[in-house]
C-alpha cells in the first residue's frame, strides 16, 4: 500500500524529471491519496498552462485523465487536527503533513519527490520513498 503526494504524481502526469522512478515505485501498488490532491494537481496544471499557453489543452487533458475515477486512486479524508499538530511538529505545510499523516494512518509507504517531505519521513532516498 502506498500514499503518493502531488510532486510524485505530477511528475508522471506532466512527464517531469523523476517520473520513471516514481512509476517503478508505484507499479502494482494500491495507491492512496488525500482528497486535497485534486486541488494540488489542479494548481500545478494551471501553473503549467500559464507557462505554456499553447499546450494548455493537453495539460488539462492530462489532468482530467489522471483524476478519472477509473484510474483506481483511493481517496481519503484527513483528520484536520491531527494534520495541524503533525505540521507544527515537523515544520511541514499542512498540505505536506496531510500525505505524511495518511501514510502513517494507513501504515503505507509514502512516495514523494519533495525532499523536505522525504526528510520528514526519516528516509534518505533522494525523495522517492
């Protein structure tokens, strides 16, 4: 069981650096995500579309495809108070703490390309787990 954050999934969706490593890590795993992932990926798509207006349609198509319910993402709500406490203790944003909290709650591995979030997990794997 795996929790993947927005950095990891955006790398796949938008063909960014690190996508191959993330894909290898996610292969065959049950993928769990907090509900806020929709907003984070949407924000990333908007930013990319603003930077590359000629590719906006493709960017939004990739977003739509990634968030398609048939993709098998398992969506979870988070406990806001627990996440706030975790964010305060770790120094992470509430967004990043949501992924860390969900991974702990599900006893799942966390896959991220965010070095700060990776460091908060106690892993030193270059940000992949």
